[in-house]
């Protein structure tokens, strides 16, 4: 199994992943966008508990890592939407495993 | 697929998981311990770049979440070891998926 021995080479790739996904918000934002492109306020409402300043910073970091794309539509006033990229969607399995683990963790610690 | 629609109920379990694993160190510490029980200095060396103060704080948080166990052996001087619990080991799939994603992310962004 992968984790046997805690191989340093595997440690590096996990470090890379954790750096790109650092903080408690990025995966939640990606998860919200996995349902389709959304506007700033929609993301904010779905994620919940995030300030506009932090969300704005997180969106920029996600864009820099090519995990989401900012789309500006030429309407009046201009419409801005954020969409998950194929690279962002490739995190689906990570999110899935985190979801299942979160369920079992809630049972274990919080007692359902 | 799980992520279609970004269902709010799934969002909650992912939030639970991210809260327990918050920060850039916890999963790396668990990964180091997945190879077997280790002493403080060994963990520090394997994880790399972590200060003693932060490592100590992270170990306490992991213990509170029942992800690791602190074992004190009655030697002289006393020996302290940290071991991953079955609940901590249940994160193996999350670590595996993060590992694979980290590899693909490095190719995508850092250019191999």
C-alpha cells in the first residue's frame, strides 16, 4: 500500500497537493463549482462563513493554479462567472474520499 | 457522481474533514506515522521544515481528534512515541488520492 513506510518521494507529491489546496476554503470552493459555473455571491452563499475579502483571495489563488477560470461576459453591467477547469475537476476523487472520511469522522468524534 | 451539483449535505462532511485536517502539516505527519510509530525528532525530520512548536501543537490536535496516540514508555529517561490510530489509518485513501493528484499537479503547473 502507498502509505507503507511513508516514502519520502510520496511525501513530496502530497506536499505539492497540500500547498495548492492550502487552507480550509479552496476545496469547498471547488466543490461548489463542480456543480457548474457560478457568480461570486453564489459561491459565497454555498460555501458559507467566508468573507468577501478571503473569497476573492482564494479565487485568485485557484486561478493561478489553473483550477478555476474567471469568465467575463460582455453584458451591461458585465457579468463575471467562475468555472472549474478540467484540472480542478481532476480533484474529484480527493473530494470524494474527503467526503466519505468526513462522514466517518463525524460518527467517530462528534458521535453522529 | 458525488460532486455533481455540489450538494450542501456533502459540503458539510467535506467541511468536517477539512477542519480535522486543517493546515499544511497534519496529513504529512499522519503520512510519516503510517510507516510505524515514531519519536518527535523522527517525525520532525521526515516531515521537514516544521518548527518544534508547531509540530507539538499539531500532534496535540491530532491526538484530540483520535488520529494518533501518544505512547509513553517507562524507560530511563522516559521514551515517548507517536502512533497512528485505526481512525488515522482510515485516511489512507485520502492520502493516496492526494498523492496521485499532487503528481499530476506538478506536471500541469510546475512542468514536471
